[in-house]
C-alpha cells in the first residue's frame, strides 16, 4: 500500500468519525490560584465540534485520492 492510499483511507475514516460523533471533548488542567506552596488547579472539560462540511469534505477528498492515486500518467 503506497502513501497516497494510506492518506486516503485515513481521511475517509476521519471524515466518517466526524460525521458519526460530531466532535470530541478533552480535559484541560489549569492553575487557578498559586499562593506560596499552596496551588489550586481546576479541571475544565472542553468540547470541540467538527462541522458537518469538514467531515463530508474529508470523505470526498479521501475518495478522490483513492480513485486518482491508482492512476499513473
């Protein structure tokens, strides 16, 4: 499998996951207060939404790379 097909498959899989889940979330630790040896940290949950057009675009570009990547000349 060459690099073009691998990139195409990753784009298709990523686009499909973006359409299914619509985004992802992660937890970020941040320091709220630091007073001498005492430190107060806060965990914030952040969500990143992936637009619908990005998922569809990734699938389309991956499909084009898969089809056109096999052609030579």
